[in-house]
């Protein structure tokens, strides 16, 4: 019985390390996003129609959110972390590269524009 408990503890520890490493480490796509953010113009300089923004809405399922924070790091003007869960804070500039990259980089695909 002690051996089983030790094996389970080891498995859980390894899973925790693997999970935290995957969520906290920057991968190549995040580095590219940061360089895009540095090179891109201010949101005020983007020419985005209000008509499409009013019809579309940015949503995410906070119940399924794993709290990795990628969306908030990629598009901080649209997402924030609240109690280890992502939350939409702005419906502006939904067509921006940052919002599109946040949607693409969500590991569980819970971010939608509809």
C-alpha cells in the first residue's frame, strides 16, 4: 500500500510540474506575439469598423478556463486574470492581431468571437 501511495504521489508531482511548465513557459509563438505587439500601432491607430464590433462579441467559458493566462498576456486590453481564471474586459478591436492570436493560442479553445 505504501508503494502505491508513493507511485501516485510521484505521478501527481510529475503531472503538476508538466502542467505548470507548459502554462508558464514562453513558447516560440508567444515570443512572436510579443514582437508583433511591440511593432504594431496603438489600438487608436487601427482602422476597425464600429459596425462589425457591435455585431460581434468576444466570449470565453470561464468554467472551462484552466488559468494559463496566455490570452491576458497576448491581448491585455481585452482579457484579464481574475481568481486564476481569464475574463473578457473589453469588446473593442476584436479584429486586431492580438485578439486573433489570443484565440489561436488558447490551449483549450474556449475563446470565441461571434
